[in-house]
């Protein structure tokens, strides 16, 4: 059975026309490729841009004698539309249109081609000189300013200026957290008037108690300083025998703290009489002890015994007189034994 011939529909005709047009376009593109057009260059810094301009100027020199129109066209098409130059201050865009216009005139006018090429070289040379002058102008002041700034920052008053370290950032976070905590607490208190009144009176009572404590400590310290000044005045006029008698009288009265103190000064006055230490009431007990350790002229056994006895007296004095610890009769008896070891013996 013979089938009837199939006729092309309108859609088939359209598809054939589109296919033919695409094929013709591909063939034309392969036969006549488009000429490369101008482009934008990559960014340069001023020294690199000056070197690029000098390189272009050098490339133009051979075209004076043997350069053809095609060579000039190839050179012109390799030029970018504009050059981009990045400096510390800002970025600049320099158009190549003047240079391309000069080269185009050289292509179209063979008789004046040499003069046009010289004009192009002059244009490139002038631009390169301007870029080099600009680069040296901005680099020298910036370098000097940087050196001056480094000298200033090396001074002692700027030694603490530095970026925050890990400890500084931690303290800042803790401070921010405490501020947020206080703000939330005040916000919550503001919602409860009774609680706000209670907090106010509590803070007031705490402030009064703190002021009272500071006054008590101030008066106690002042009384102690006056007592020490009086003792220094008395110590300058008493002999070691008088200090021993004063210590015994204080012990008989039950004032063992004063007895320990008098016993210590008896030992110091005795060492001053021997010439082991020089009289100076501004010294601390530890300084007296160090002077005895550093003393010379005695036998090593005598120096060791004096050092040991004075060390016990110094420890008792620091704990009882300066540390305000309670004194007992055993403390006084031990101190008397130590001053007797030093040589202070009364009948």
C-alpha cells in the first residue's frame, strides 16, 4: 500500500529558515573574525605605570623606519581604553584616547607618519615623567611623616597606647555584664515601690556603717602612731637597765603587752651600747635584725647567738605590739630569757 506524500507545514518552514540563518552566521564569524577592540587595563601603582609608559615608548621606536600601517594598527589595538592607577590618596583613570588619535593619524597619512610617531613618543614620555614626579613627591613626605610618627609613638608617654589584649577585652565584657545586671536590677526595683524603699534604707545603713568603720580605723591608726612617736622619744633617753625595770613593772601590773615591748627596747639599747648597731629610731625591727646579721668584729658564735635572740624578740614584738595579739606571762618570760642571752642581766 502506497502512503500519500507528506507536505511541509508552516512550522517546518520556519524551523528551516532559522537553521539556515544560524548556519550562515557561524560561517561568517569563522570567515571574518571581529577585530579586537580596546579594553581596560589592570590597576597599576605609579612606578609600574611609569615603567609601562616607557615600555610603550620603546616599542614605538622601530616603527619610525620600517613601520607599516598594519603595524601601527596592531600597536593601537593593543592599547587599553584607559589605564587605572592606584595611589595612597585615591585611584585615577587616564584615557588613552589622545595616543590612539595620534596613531590613527599616522596610519592615515603616510607622508607625516614619522612626525606623528614622534608626537606619540613625546606624549608617552611626558606622561611617564609626570607620573614619576608625582610618585617621588608623595613618597618622600609620606616617608618623613611616617618616621616622625614612629619617633613620637616611641616616647614614654605613649608606651601604654596599644590595641586591647585578651585581658582588656575580658575586663570590658565583665564591666558590660555588671552594667546590664545593675540596669536590670534597677528596672525590677522600679516596678516594686516597697522594694525600692527597702533597698534605699539598706544602702544608707551600709554607707553609714562603712563611714563609721573608716573613722574607727583612722582614730586607731592615729592613736597607734602617736603612741609610737612617744615611744621613740622615750627610747632615745632610756638606758637598757631602765627598760628592764619598766618591763618588770608592766608585768607586775598585768600589762604583758607593754612588758614585751619594753623588753625588746632593752635589747636594742644594749646592742647600741655595745656598738653593734648605731642609734637610729627610724629603723624598723627587721632593719635592726639585718644589721645584727651583718655586724663584724665578734666571734661567729656570739653573732649567731645575738641574731637568734633578737629574731625571737622581733617576732614577739611584731605579733603582740604591732599585730595587737593578746600577750601572756609566758611571752614576757621568753622575752626576758632572750635579752639575758644578749647580756642584759639585772639582780
